């Protein structure tokens, strides 16, 4: 690798690492504030895998756009919600879209199976996918993606059998 490429790559890795740390901060505060389930990338099963497969398909489809705040800036955490799946959002835009459904039926709908729960019975979950750095075909880095979703009681139980 050419020395200047090595420098570029190292800078991208540093940026991606910083964005990853921001993502982990979000995940930690999510756990504190929402009392939900938050986890890093690890083998997922049950309803969580259903939601993450949907995210992966959307990502691979090439149809997933990014909000204007994520375009043309260095890597930063990006957010994805299954009920508005066409866009990767920055933190603020994700907050807005979540506020839009607060108190609606959508807010009580399980993102894995579609069951509509009573008020207060949807479990908030978040899964983080780590940042990505590419050297080929272009030098590029992407921040972590945090997938943010809600599960009904049954789906939550099957995904996290050990939790209360
Ligand atoms: Zn935005
Ligand atoms: Zn469900």
C-alpha cells in the first residue's frame, strides 16, 4: 500500500472508531433510559433475527437512502427503524420519526410479528451493527447502524428467554 493510502486508511479507521464509540454511548444510554434490551452484534435469533434480516435486505437492496444530515459528512451513528424503513437517519431525524408515532397504534405494534399490544407492553430493543471501513474500490467509512424496534411480549420472550 502506498504511504499516502496508509495515512488515509488510518484516518478513516480513527473516524470510524470514534463513530463506533458514539454508537456505544447511545446504546448505553438507551439501556439506562428505556430499560429495554440493547446489544452489540452477536448471533441473534428469534424475533430479533427477523427484524435484523429485514434491515439487511433493505440495506442490500440499494434502496436505502440516508437523511440529508448523513450525506457528505464523516462517519457517525446511523439509525434504522422498521416502521419507516426507506431511510437511514441521524440521531435527530430518528428522534423525530419516533416522536411521530408516540402514542399511536404503530407505537404498540410488534416489529417482528405485527401483533398490536396494549399500552406499555411493547419492549424497546436496539441492536448495533459496527462501523465499516473500506479501502477498495474507494476509501470510505461508515458509522455504526443502530436498529431500533419494538417487540410484543411473545416475541420478546422467545428472543430473550432469560429476561423477566
Ligand atoms: Zn438527519
Ligand atoms: Zn411479536
